[in-house]
C-alpha cells in the first residue's frame, strides 16, 4: 500500500482549511445571537426555511382577515345603533298614535300629537341616512349618496320619501371563500312592499295626517302598521347580531390559529440563546486551541502572516 507524503504545503492548506471552517461556525453563531434566529439564510436549514416561508404566508393571509373583521365590526355596530334608535322612534310613534286613537282626546290634543309625529318622521329620515366613515349604511352598495330622499309640501313638511339606494348587499371576506353581509338594504327595512310589512315613512306620514283629520278608525290601521314596522326592524337587529356573533367567533379562532403558526415559525427559525452562547464559547475555545496548535506546526513567519 502506498503512503502519502505529507509536505509543508499540505499541512498549511489543512490548517488554513480547518481554521476557515471554525471561523465560519463562529460567524454563524454570532449571527444567531445578533438576530435571535437560528436560520438567517436558506442554506442554514432548507427544510426549516420552507416551513418558515409557508408559516409567514399563512400568518399574512389570516392577519388580512383580522383587518377585514376589524373594519366590519364598527359598521355593524353603527348600523345596529341606528336601527335601535329607529325602533325607539317607532315605539314612541305607537304610544302617540294609541293616545290619538282614544276618544278621551279631542282634536286639539290630536293636533299636538301630530306635531310630535312629524318630528319623529324627521328623526326617522336622519337615521335612515346614517353615515359611518363617510358612507351611508342603508343604501346597499351605493354608499356615497343619501339612500332616502324626502319630498316636502308647501308647509315644509315631509309628504313622501323615496329610496335611491340599490338592492345589493355589501359583503366582506372573513375567511378564505367565506363572506358575511355588512350593509343593510334600506328599502327592505323602511319601505318594503312584501305582505306583512309596512313602509315606515308612509305610516308616519299617514299617522300625522290621520290625526289632523281626526280619523280614528284609520289610526287603528296605523297601529297595526307600526307594529309590523317594529317587527321588521327587530328582525334586522337579530340578523346583525347573528353576523356579529359569527365574526367574533371567527376572530377568536383566527387569533388562536395565528398564535399556533407563530409557534411553528419560532420553532423552526428562532435560536436558543443559552445554547448558542454555550456553543459560541466552545467554538471560540476550539478556534483558539487550533491557532495554538497551528503555531507549533507551521513556520513562525507563515503563522505571523496568517495572524
């Protein structure tokens, strides 16, 4: 069997190669301490890098869903508040109409009640054109213009109200492929035409005019319509509440999932500071020992050049 001749140059190359490898290990450990990450470049751990990229992509996607939810919640809350205010208007109108329909009140009292009904009608118009973040919440997807426009008579009182929004529901994505309705279509709330529903605006207009005319039989019909109006408003409140509950559950689930993804990300790329510090100290000692050994093997002049 042949033998390899160990020359001075071979010894120098081997020593330099080993010192270079140890220097790279020390540099890598220093990078880990500086960044707090075990993986700072794909070559450090290709498999962990792939997992980290996937985890970061998932986190970014779900954080966008959280942004969507945070944008949706105030709109739903404002819409619910506006509808609750309108429910109070309708309930007050019902109380006043009940008083006006009673034979214990004369025409002067009915005229006074009609004045308050007219003010409730004005309040209803304001709330039906409720604005949140510069957008009308009851106009469907037509959010930049008032959805309800009133016509006034010669006395400056509302004589009719028309809906100028559209019938499209504004929806937002809260999970991949999952959307929830955010807006409420005003025509379905305030001016519906389905059986068993009532046009709230027209009901209040008719109530005001019936009171002034002393038409108590017609006021009985208005009471029925006001009851229908309250029911359709409460149904809308229930729909909003159901959406709010749903997005709250989704929000909590997403936050839990993001925490899990961040744990996966941390497990794959984060450095253990105590372990890295120990390894760095051991590697530094090994490097120093290698330098001392090289000093005894390599000619002093060459060693001085390396240092």
